C-alpha cells in the first residue's frame, strides 16, 4: 500500500537540501510529536549516514540500496520499506527519482 | 515575519520535480481545503508559467524575479512576498537557494 498523503501534520516550510540538490526533503511533525520527512532523491549514487535508526518508505519511483557491511544491492519500489540501523550508513542509487517518507525509528 | 511552519496540513508525499530538480516542491492542503506548496529553487535562472494566480512567499534564502512584461529584476527575501497574475509567467534567478511557500490566489 502506498502512503499518498499524511494528515494533520505541522510542516516545516524550509527544505533540507543535500548533495547539491540531488536529495531534497521537507520535515514535519505528526500530531503526537513524531518527526518524519518526505523527500526525493534524483538520479545519483549517494551515501547517507544515519544518527537515529531510519525506515525509508517508497511512495513513488524506485531505488537500489546497499546497507553498510553488505555487498548486495536491493531494490525498493512504491509501498516498500527498508530499515537502516542507527549510527550506520547506506548507499543508494537512483536512475530517475525515488520519492520517500523517512521515519525515525 | 517568516512562516517557519504550517499546522494541520494534509501533506502529499510525492514531490513535484521541475527543471531537472532545480525546483522541488511538496504540495499540501490546509484544513479548509486550500491548496499550497512548499518548495525550493536551487542555483538557476528559470521561467515559470502560471495557470492560477500565485503569491510566492519567501521563507529562507533569496531570489530575484521579473514579471512578464517588466524589465526590472526585483529582490525577494525571507518574509517577503510577490504576486504573479493568472495565465502569466515570471523569470526567477537564484544564486544559492530560494525557499518558498506558493499560495494560489
């Protein structure tokens, strides 16, 4: 199931711009204070570090990702999620666009 | 006054990507159904067309813009707004980043 919209959020208006704009996200808070962000990774191969653990949920497009310590690229498409541990990193490669929700676990 | 966050919105999770990612926005609806978007224009000179009239409100960074039929570039910075008529266009040039809220008038 694809999460197309999220209700009742407090949206931060200023975007987060990473890697010269290859990744752009907007942060928000749910009614219970939970922080998340929605974003898009454009055509690129990038490495992201994590502080908190994250769950990346695809809402459109697709990516391949490789968790730290793994040699296997895995695909993630609309409705699919993958988890990244805290204080870790992952590689992501995107051919066109990968639209996501980032949940902090 | 800078609008740093907006409460109680229904956020569309998929981004809008324009001009190969030089402009990325996320759309949302206010509780009363009003549609708006938050976005960022990165370093570029672009021309945007309008269908509905728009008010562009800067929340961070800065741009220069030139309305259709004008020869004058005007600056817009945090807390400032400019209006664009329906069925028109405007040029925008950004040195670093222009973070905005787009209101449809």
